[in-house]
């Protein structure tokens, strides 16, 4: 079968397309014929051995996929050959077939495409865990999303709206903010041109925002903490800016706010059932037409290098999906 392979940790340009043997599922596992897999920012790190998950060589990038079950191992219940499924596997999905533990699988409704199913697990799963489980967003609250035009940010906008929140989208350019408006954001803030703290305060009538969903880190974190309301929650999602910020701890004290870590990968490992329930809920929203995940591009597997370079250059709005022939 065809696979994108990292045989070294020399980065994106060292990824090769090759053929590998067809795998066979063991007990409690299934084999999935991959129709589509998705790329995320962390794929640009894992190919350089700079991510928290450090696979052994050789391996395939891509953490999430959708496809059709083609074989089941001993003891597997609830799934059969021919079922459409999706799963998050940490890495290894950019190939024609994958072996997946049965407890990672979620069935895909007929009304959801392979491309959408493959591309929503990480971003929407993180948004569900962050906003619903960790942030406990309530109807009528105000949520500010930093880095709102990326895949994680757009998912957060849509999930926050489904939870009944008013959403302030913050991004670095007018064209990125238009994507956020199309995703349902109520207020747009260009933090390349505006003071972020002042803009968030103004957009919340001076009281501050209830929840900050921060995908960026770097210089934007502290101003956003300063713009939280009393009892607010600052959700630490990631550090796309490259810098891990240092927050003065007198701020959460004086504001009565909370700094909340959102380690979605750890949550998936510790509570697989809750993770699957979150993904199933999102798939249901997509099937019902209540969510429309934004796809930046759908490309063949052979273009994985170009796709990852586009992600590394911060050119991608939404998700890039790879299809496998």
C-alpha cells in the first residue's frame, strides 16, 4: 500500500512516498482503508522530532483519518467490515491502510463526507473538551478566540456558538477575520492593528470576556488575561506564536479568574469514552447541517510536502485534507 514516510527527522522535505506491506489487525484492533487524512500544525513539528509524541522511525505523519473498516481482529465488537469510521491515532494516518484500536473508532454518519470526518477530530475535539468540559461555557457568555482563523480557532468559534456563546474572533489580518465572520463570529478584532486588551474590553462593554480560547500564546496571552471578566477562564490551548508566555500570577488573583490547561491528547488517553462522545456529537451536528467545518484544501497524498509547508507558513485557513487513491 501507498504511504507517506518519514525515515529521518530531517523535516518536511525529507518525507517520501513509498509502498509498504498490508497490515493485519490483532486482538481488539481493526484495519481501516483510509479515504482521507488531515494535517495539523503539530505535523510540522513531529517530522522534526520536536513534538510531545516522538514516534520511532519510519513513521507516517497525520494524526486523524476517515475510511472504511476492511478487517477486524479477534474480540472486536460493535464494528464490522464495511463500516465508515474515523479515528485519532496521534500519528501514522498518511497511508492507505491503518491499524486502529477499536476504542479509538467513531462511526461516521452517511451525511458526513470522508474529508469532513477526517478533519474535525483534533480541532473540534479540542474545542469541545476546552469549551464544554474545561471552560464550562454557559449560554449567553462571551468567548474570545485568539488565532481564530486557523483550524483550531474556527472550530472553537463554531462550537462556542453551538453552546450559545457570543464570540469575539481575534486574528492578524482582515482576510482572516472574514473567514471568522463566515464561521459565525459576532465581533472581529485585528490584533495586528489594535491593542488586544482594549479591543476585548470594548467588545464586552468594559466588563471583560468570560472565556479566552488561546491557540497562539506569545505576546497575546497576557493582554487577553488582563481582559478577562471576574470569574473568567483563560484556556491554554497551544503556542502557535512559538513562544510560551509567562503570566504574572497576581493577575488571576486580582481578577478572580482561572488559568485552565486544555491538554486534549491527555484527555483522549485518560477518558476515551468521553472523547468519542464529543466527536460523535460534533459529527451529528455536521450531519444535521448545524456545523460546516471549513476545508482550506483537499489534496492527494503525494502533495503532503507542499501542504505541510503551507501550514508552516501560516497560510492555511481551516484544514488541509489528503486523499488516498
